[in-house]
C-alpha cells in the first residue's frame, strides 16, 4: 500500500513503533503526553503539518535596504519583497507528492530528520519567527493529544478531502465530512 494513502493516525503509529514511544495518561483531570525518543518523529510530523497550515500566502512585506543580485537579476534598494511560502512548500520540482500528508519526506532511511533548505514556514534570516520552537511543540502536543483521544475516519464511499486549501489570510480547508470517535 502506498504510504501516502494511509490515514495520519496510521502513519503516526508506524513512526512511533519505529522511532519512539508516544503515550499519555491522566493525572487527575489533566491528560499528560509522554514523549520517549521522539525528536525525529516529532519534527517530521510538525514539518508536514506546517506545510498544510501555511501562514498567509504573503506573510510579511520586506523592503531591501541595499541593492541585491538574485540569479543574475539586479534588485534595487527600496524594492518591496513579497515572499510566497505556499508556492515553495507545494512545488512538485522540490517535494515528492507535495499535495499529500507524507511526514516521511522529512526523514532519511535511518529515521533521522532531514534539513531541507526549501522548508521555511517560519521565515529565514534576521526576521525568522521568535516563537518557532514554542509553535512546533504546541502543534505536536495538540496533534498527538487528538490522535490519542480520538479515531478519525472518512465516511464510507467518500472521496479523499481536497488538501490544497482555500485562498485567504491563512490556508483554510475546503469543507469535508469526517467521523470522529472517542478511543
């Protein structure tokens, strides 16, 4: 079976079996997530989720403070730069199956995290987001908590949801139906 057609919880369970344990238990009314040897799995999962939740298509406008040369083109001082992260993160010449939920694209054959220079959801350079590490941990904990608490399935005979997203300030999903059951 093609790994990109598997449900996210199946992919997460497979990664956890290979690369580390992720489990939870209750302390009083609070669900505590325990992570054991999770670094590569967490980063691959978070990076894949960030691809599907790209921030604004034109996140921040920057102005060049001095003349730059980019691929032979001279860009004059004072030029406004409008980065389009969505186009970079969904480019089929860079990414294998860019429209699929596929965290393995961020892992090598030994399960170690691959650093991809074109993966820039938090920006690059001097203006990289200060909250990157906090956002990554929060996203991972939220995702793991949902996967541990609920089972997600598509209704029988339904099509795979459209994962391209709708235009807007942030990338919003198209409407779709899903069955959520408590574990």
